[in-house]
């Protein structure tokens, strides 16, 4: 089992920045971020494993990184837009599959709210 704990969410103005952190209880092969806006399905944002991948809507604005010594993954979010408002979830898996589907991940955090005001 892996426990994941996110932190760093909050209220930010459009154009601003927020950094999310997720600490895992042990190392995993891949860690990712997903988000879920009200009334919408949970969607992929980014993952880091043997490579790094982003969904198109955040490329150039978000940066995912990982500190293996701390079992921590970060999501630096810049140039935020109102459409980035969502609950952001950290996810982890022991085996890297496709990486962009919720079913690719076994472990999930509780989520942290990010609200972007326009």
C-alpha cells in the first residue's frame, strides 16, 4: 500500500502561480496528477516516470517534477486560468502503463482544491 498526501492548493488570481506537492509513503514507478472540476470527470494533467508527459491544455504552463529522495512529486502551475479550477489529485502506480488514464493508477490522494479567480 502507498499513502499519498497532497498539499499546496488554494485561491489564486488568474495569471498567478501555485505549487502542489504530494508525498508518498514509499517510492513508486510513476506518479501523476489528475484534476476534477465540478460536474466533470476526472482528467489527466501530467505524470512523471521514466519520462514526463502533459495533457495539451497545460503544456508550457505546468511543470511536473519529482524528488526521489523525498518520495515527493510537485506540480508547478503558472499562468493559471479560470478553467484550471478543480480538485487536484495525486496518483501513483508501481507499474507504468499508458499513464493518462485513471485506471493506470492504483493509489490516490484525497485531493487539494485549486481555485483560480478571474
